[in-house]
C-alpha cells in the first residue's frame, strides 16, 4: 500500500483545474466569435488540446466530445457567417458527433469524419449515402470539393426533393465559405460550384476516347436533345437546354498538349454543371458512367475511399 499524501492530491487537483479552465476558455471563445480568423485560430487550439493530460479526471462521460464534433461546430459558424440560410447543429441521442442541417436541404444531414490521411484533415459527408462533399485541413490550410461524390449527391432523393433553387443556395454557401478561407491564405479548390466561373472546367483526363463522346450523342438523342459539332475555332460539341448551352471543348494548353473542358453558357450566371447533372438524368448517367475520364478534375489525392 502507498501512503495517501493529501498535499500531492491537492496539487494534482489544482493542475487539472487549470487544464479544464483553459479548455473552458477555448470553448467559450468558439461560442461567441463571428470572426473567421479568430474562429480558425480557436479551432486549431481545440484540435491540439489534449484533455487526457488530466491525471485526476478521466473523460469517459457525457461531456466529452471528439475532435470531429468541434470541427462540426466551427463549420456551422462558418456556414452561418457566409450565408443568409440557416445552419443548425443537432446532436443525435446517444451519439458523440453533432450533425449539420442546412435549411435549404431539410431532408439531408451531414457530419464530419476524420480523413484517413497521414496529413490529417476531415471530410464533410452526407449521412444517409455516406457521400463526401469536401475535405477540410486546418493545419495545411486546404479546402477542397470532392467533385466525384458531390456529382452523385445531387441526384440523391433528399437533394432532388429540395429542387434546383436549394442546390443553388448550397453552392453559393460553399463558394462564400471558400472566399473567406482564401482571405485566410487557404488553398481552396471548389471546381464547378460557382455560377460566375463556368468556363474552362477541366476534365479529369486530357483526352476523351471517341466511343465515350459518341455515347453522349446517343443518350442525348434518346431524350430529344441534339448534340452538335461546334462550328467555331474550337474542336468540340455543344447541346442547348432552353437558354443554356453546355459545351465540351478540346483546348490547346500552354504546355503543348490538348485538354478537354466544360463550358456552361448562361446569361444569368446561375446555372452550374451540377445544376445540369441534377436537371438532366441522361447527362448525369453519362457523366457518372465515365467519371474517371469526364468528371471534373479535383484534388483527388486527398480523397481516400
């Protein structure tokens, strides 16, 4: 047996109380700030804070939450600051990670998961289909859209029920968050979600095999859409949907090679490639069937399945 030393016990309690006081200050600061720079700084401090330094109090209790929970809380604040649309944080019963509810998509819920990468970071995922939306790395300041899984998300039932206006609101929300993070010196890559930037959207592969391009002619014709060869200086094809044109263009690059791209021509600057993927099932099926060739190029190296 060991002698019980009251003075040592008191000393350790004092140390633990200081630790919890530091933690309380961080959480309180997170709850009140609306400043993006402050929020990101506080979040980084939370993520590196090791509550298990406490010797006296072990944190297997209802008031301990993993890092993904605090990432979710911080992102909700970013989303509310960036958009007029409401974002709610909901903690499901008996769970330790909060879920995000975006007002434009009332039938969908989202959560953050740790990315299985040595570099760290977190994925934002839709919960029912486990489809990724984006990757957020606070340490290396990276914010990337998963174009492959986001293109699949727009055709899920929950997103379809909400309609095109809801998709537009969500894309503007992500664009606004991205713009704020750029000011914080983040590397932000969100291909295809900004209605103001719908030209020269790079495909994953530089070349499209002729059989894949021909298959688009076939599926479009079956739905009474006519795909035409372009008549201008570009090599490519185009299809008209009402007042909007979708163009697939083979461009020459400064590096001396050719690269296939998308251009969406919309005078209102509202329609994006994801709008068309939601609106046109034939285009969606063609796009997803050949995703590794004609899907939008993104930072694929951070998206691990």
